[in-house]
């Protein structure tokens, strides 16, 4: 598909419908951040997504958009459930409910500097990482796995791995409804048994950060953030279990598409009607994987909390936990009418407006305070906390990171791991874990400029920046 962009505002670009597109494409970005149309397929993918049955409004791209499996990463698309709308595993991604959680700690940067060694060594000891290394929680069998798949962080907290307040500060209060463990294949379950409470590979991390700047005093206060404060950010997902579920359902939907008379421009967009048996089975399995991912972050957060309590005498308070790879059934007004939609966010996070009933109870009634949005940048640059805003476009969504600028391979060729480690340490960032190659693949230059991405997200009215955080210690997957 030949993609042409029309600049609507400095932060909003449109792709008019051509070749089977049912709705336009809308790209929230700045000129500087736009993918290069001559050698980047990400915007073609935005156009491809606009051909899906039942798609409404537009196929959206966030400022961190980059190429992904079928759907771009940094993409949002919603389909109308009652008008033949489809659900597509590729629109969620392989790492189902991959996401980020952020804890605040009542500790200043200067005080942390005195204990950085023992804290980072403690974290490196308790946080399993890399491929197939086992997890913090060894499950007793399939029954207990199914309890995790149904209960998510809630089940973890019930079993003593965390406190009730953690759940108030989780998207969906810790567990997605309608999980159906019976749709999780034996193979997926096998892969999930041994990795609950583990980071996984390279792009996943546990990072100690310091608040570098407060960008909105009132929101920062509501979120409990102040300058120089120490925070802990965790990024991980559903490990092999989620990956296997995605693979299982891509194959299954590819087989049934002809029966529903669905044609897509790219096989990787394999999908089925939300109301079909295959659509329902996928959503049940996806919800199960989402709960696994949430329990995973809960377990790692609890392990980090224990290290902080032991080494610093201070605990960790959860600010928020948010997914950036998920499909959700939500009601939104489209063309003046309330519709039930299946909103796919892949490499994009939900950003609820102030006053929304799904906000944490203690933030719900604070005027002007929206959902906390967590946007990591890279291990050598900044990360941000934002807030959802009134009337946010793209079904109240925003970006999920800086977004990749270089492939892993390109990144690994651009720098030597040992040299990068020295550079980060010289910048005052303690590095633990990660092989030299793994580190090089994640070099800050592999990602787009996070400050420019946040400026575009704010400029496009997607969310409001609250605080800028910088890394002081990182445990890499
Ligand atoms: P993804 O879920 O697409 O793998 O990654 C989300 C985002 O995390 C990336 O777009 C990137 O901006 C960010 N990121 C990757 N590695 C790190 C890291 O080590 N530290 C921080 N703060 N952010 C990272
Ligand atoms: Mn992931
Ligand atoms: Mn992720």
C-alpha cells in the first residue's frame, strides 16, 4: 500500500483511505519523529490495520510507532463488536500484557547513593532474568497455575506476596475478568510453570530511578512524586506463556478466516470476529496471559520491596501498574453513539481521564487527576510519568516508550557491551545482569529521543507530563 501523509497539525498526521482501508490512519508524532516512508514499513502497517472488518474512527499510531508483527508497535485500533468487528492476536502482540509498574520510595537520591552497592547486588540476586532461568514463585502444578491465570496480582497478594493497597494501584485492580484457563494450551501452560516472577530477555528491566524534574506540581503531589525521590520501575510481561498463546491463536485464526470471509493484506493480521468461538477463545486465553503478566510484575515488585526494606529501611509504594499489550472490551462514543468496542493497544497504554470510575479509589475524586501513565525511555536516558486527560483521543490511549530506532542487530553492531557498561557507570548508573551483547542491543541509541516523544504526546493532547525520571541503577533482562 502506498502511504501518503497529510499534516493536520504539528503533532497529527493523516493517511487518507486507499486500497481497502475502511477508515483513515492517524499518526500522532512530530515531523522529526515520523518514520521515514522510504525505508520504514510502520506506516504501511498503520494503513493495513485500517482494512480490518468493523474498525472504527481510525487506525492510530502513537509517537513511538515502529514496525511490529502485522500491527505496528505503538498502534491503537478499535473494532465494533456488534458490527462484525474482529479481534487479532497480532494487534495485542506476543508478550501479552507486557507492561510497566512504578513504585515510589521515601528516600532521596543522595541517601540512595550511600547504599547503591548493597541494594543493586541484592536486586541482582533476587530478580531472575534472561531466558528460561526459573522464577521467584515455583508453582505446585496446573491447578495453581490456573489460579494465577484467573487471579493475577490479586491471587499473588492473597498468597502473601504484597499488600492490599498494591491492588488499588493496578489496572483492573490486579486481575482481568473473563480469563479462561481452559483455552490455554498444555504447551503454553508448560512454558508458564517455571517462569513466574522473572524478567525475561533484554528489553525487560528493573530500574532504580530518581525524579529529575517535576513538570506539573499538582499532579506530582497527587501521585506522591517529588524532586530527587527514588523510584523503582519494572518492565516485563507474560514470558513464554503469553508468547505461546499468541502463536497458537495466530495459527488458529489463519485457518478459520476463510470461513468468515475475512481477507487481510498481511497474514500477520490474522483475526476472527470478536463474537465467534475463536474470538471468544482468544480473548479468554489472552485474559489468562494478562493475569500471568500482572502476577509476574507483582512477584518481582515484592522481591524488590524486600530488598529495599532490608537495605534501606524504607518500603516501596506502588504508584501504578499498566499494560501496554492488550485488547479490552470498552464502551466509547463513536459518531455520537455509544458502541461496544474491542480496543487493541499494542505498544500503547490506556490513559483514563480524571474522574473515571476505573481510577484508583484515592485518585478518582481528585479534580484534574487522571490515570498515571508510565513511559520508559532507555537505561541511559529519561523515563516519564504522565497523567490521562479529559477528552484524550484514540480511545484514551498514549504511547508506551521511546520506541525502537535501531533493530537489535543494528544496535549490537553499533557499540561494544563492555564499553557501554563503562559509559553508563561513568554517568552514575549502576548496571547489573545482562550479557555484553544483551547490553549492546539495548544501547540508548537504539531508541528514539524520549524527550521528543513525550513532547509529541503532550502536544497531541494524549496525556499530560507529570515528572521526568533518570536511571541510577538497572537490572537488565
Ligand atoms: P517494549 O515493550 O516495546 O519492548 O519496550 C518499551 C519501551 O521500554 C521501549 O520503547 C524503550 O523506550 C523502553 N526501554 C527499553 N529498555 C529500557 C531500559 O533499560 N530502561 C528504561 N527506562 N526504558 C527502557
Ligand atoms: Mn515485553
Ligand atoms: Mn513491553
